[in-house]
C-alpha cells in the first residue's frame, strides 16, 4: 500500500486512505504524472509549463504514459542499417 503513495510509510498510507474515504474523496491517480512528470516539471519546467500541467496533474484531470520500443532483429541487422551515399565523382 505504501508503494502507491511515494514518501509515505505503510501507516501513513493507511491513514491517508482512511481520511480520503471519510471525506468521500477519490483515491488520487498515481502514475507518471505524480511520480515523474510533476517532479520533473517542478525542477526543470518553464513557468508556462508548470501553470499548464501541474494543476491538471494534481486534480487528476490528465494521465501520462510512457511507451518503450525495441528494435526488431531486422532493424539491427547489417542489411537494414542506413547506407551512406558516396560523394559524386566529377
């Protein structure tokens, strides 16, 4: 449970969830927005980026995702590597 809320130990997370339920509030979205994007914007973002994105992240209005892609074996094979054209000879 504490892994859901970065910075909270197990007892703190339990208390936090109890208070959310008592106040009939939704559990906050936990993911890239709160754990990665928000802190990155706070440290490196412009003021415009902070104004645009941070309130929406905190309110749970937007979600962030990160995708990964691995090259296929064919993409790394010798024949599919980019070829450089030889300079034209005159």
